[in-house]
């Protein structure tokens, strides 16, 4: 029994030693460890190289941005018609001397669009030292008179000496934006009163038919009935078909002139008729004695 147990112990000890030897034999060798270290060092070195390169690039960009070569030395303007280039350059004079890389475009854009004459604008950096402003201006379309009571509305009071003062007049574009106030504006621009969003586009279409006249005023108080005031009377144009109605009035006007109406009101809102109200001139009979006739 002892001999069997002893043999078994020896056999087990030899098996344990053999397994331990195998585990050492299959473990990491020196060559493997060196390869492992080398493999891990490669990405670390690459990261260091990238980092150093980026830092160098950052330093270079900072020096480039700070260079006096890129200081703004000129402002160039394009598209100005009514606006004065010297005045606009004066408003943006603070940009001169700034570094072109550091100029913020959004505040400049807001300053430009705050001007009522500017409809659209683009600002461009032209390296190394210039800013270019490309401006689209609004176009004057009419002259608006202040609001007055309709019963007091008179072409004579508004358009002729003793009427509305120039400082009360406003210059409008086609969208109704006030471009200027209180100036002496071109007589060829249509005169309007009681401006409102619903009637203003219609008034501009109607005014295009009256380009051969400069003595008229368009009342926009009723969008469904635009009224044109002329020195001799008032025309009711309604809300549409202005071209056809204006042609009809041309015949009526000649007839009124021949009949000698001193004041009249013509209603063209009905397609099949023209309504005329007016005062016929007073005909004074001159009594001439026979001796004068002889």
C-alpha cells in the first residue's frame, strides 16, 4: 500500500513540474515584449508629431493675423446712386486700421440695412487690405402728403403755394418705405395722400397711366375707390381696370372742356356708364345798344 501511494505522489509531482515548465515556455519572451513596446510607442510618437505641427501652425497664424499687411486701408463702394460715397465712407471710417481677419461682417451688414435707402447689401473682404461694399438702393416711387380730412382735401391746397409745407412731405419707394422727409422732390413723381398698404400698389399702377401729367393727386383713403384730383375736378376710378377707365375719361374730359364746365366730378366705377356731376358756366348776356352796334 505504501509503495503504491508513493509512486502516485511521484507521478503527480512530475506532472505538476511538467505543466509549470509548459506555462513558462508559452509565456511572453523578451523579443515579444520589445515588439509590444515598439508597437505602443508608434502612435504616441505620431500624436506628438501632430501636436507639435498644430502648435507651430497656431503660432504662425497668430503672427500672420497680427501682421500690419492685413490692416484695412481702403473702403470700396458699388451701387450708390442717391447715397453719397463720402458720407457712407465717413460712417464706416472706424473700420480703417482694423485687421481684415478680425473684422466682423454681421454688424456691418446691420448698419447698412438700417439706412432706409439700402434695400440689400453685401460686404466682401478683398485681401490683403480692402473692404468692398455692394449696395442695392431703393428707388423713389411717390411723394406722400400728410393725412387730411377728406372734406378738406383740395388739390389746390396741397400742390400749390400756401398749401402743404415741404417738411410734411415724405418720399416713398414702391414698398411704401419712407426714404426721406421734408425735401423738394421731383415733380414727375406721383403725389399721393392717405397712404395705406391695401391701396398703395393700386395707386402706383394708376399713376403709370398719368405720366403725361404733373398736376394730380391720388387719394388712397378708400382702397375700393381710388380718386384722382385734378385742377378742374375729381375722378372716381374704383378698384381695377384703370387703363380702360382712363381711356374713357379722355373722351369725357374733352366733352367737359367743350361744354365749359367750371368744376366737375366724374364716376367711372360702372362699366356701362359714366356719371358726371358739375357746374355749368354762367353765361352773362351783354346788352349792347344800337349805337354801339352801329
